C-alpha cells in the first residue's frame, strides 16, 4: 500500500527519534576496529594495490590522499565487501574475517559512501535513505516510521532537506547529501567517505565537515578519501591525535589530528 509523502511529513518527538549515530559504540583503545595487513589486489595482470597495511581506530578520522588511479577506492571496496583481496589479511575487532559481499561488511558495522550517486530518482528522500532496510510492521513497510526516522536522521546531521521530497526535484549537491545520509542510516562503526565533496558547494561542504566532527565525537571510525590537500585541515580540525599507519608503495595516508 502506498502512502502520500506529504501526508507523512513527520513531527519527530524525542520519544520516536532514533538513537544518535554511533550511540552505544564501546571505546576499544587496546584493539583497533579494523586492521588490514599486507593487502594486495590484482585485476588480471594489473596490480591495483600492493602490500597495504592499515590500522583504523574508533573515534578517529583517517584521511587517505592520492591521485586518481592510486588505488584508494579499490582498497576501500575491499573493506566494503565489493572486492576480495588477492592476498593479505583483514581483521575486525581483532578477528580475521572475509567478506563475500557488501551485506557481510555492513553486518560487521562498515558503511561506505560512494562518490557515484546510487539514488532512485522516482522515490522520495526517505525511501532512498532506508532502501533495503526499511522499517516494517506486520511484514509491510511502515511508511510513517520510515519518514519519521529519515527526517530525524537528516535533522541530526544538519541537512536541511524534507524527507518526503522526491529525489528527482533535488539538485546534484542535495542528492550528494542524501547519499551521505543513506550511508549513515545503518548506525555503522566505520564510515568510509569516498571523495564526498566532489559535487558540494563550500556551504554544503561545511555541513559535511560538521558531520565528520559529530561522528568522531560519537566514537565512529572514519576514513575520508580525497585528492584535495586543502581538505585535510577541515577534516582534522577537531580530531584527536592518531598514530594510524599505511605502509605501501602505492598509497599514502594521514591520520587526522
């Protein structure tokens, strides 16, 4: 049964709002949330990345810089379960894991926000945000809860967009912000942002940097991928010192301070 987005425009109360992003995530200073050890990935004869070792800790922002084609996105797609490494080890909470698909990565608490938009323009903002994990009641999508939770998430992130608005009516920059909200809708423990400012204005980028600050304060581990040197101070301005390392001949990483 379909419902009109306008009739479902939420008035979220404190009792019905979802928990803040990252709420309840324990601090594990003694154990990194994710470790990659000597990761390599080849596509046929082409070696995209080789011997990458990476440590990601909760509550820290890790900025990975590199030119296009350096292997940044390939490495993150291994974390997201899109690609399997040719060799190397992946550990989550100290346990060795393998991801056969993105769903297994999401279950482990990892969410990736891709540079390419994946929104359905014929659906509303709320329907896109919770696509694939819609709230249900008696086996049927609960549209009242769907729009209420989506609006609460947008408000929490500081994104001034109506959850009931059709995506087709949004600008490209607004769609990018919706894509970010979609990636954060699963309450992940590790959030990967791949070139998230590619289509944002300076004002919209400021919204994004505030989101990064908020997630870090809530104990979420963040990987911020960029090729823009001027974004490092923006992503690292309120982050604690982190001694995270990447050892490779193909990639360079800076952990935000």
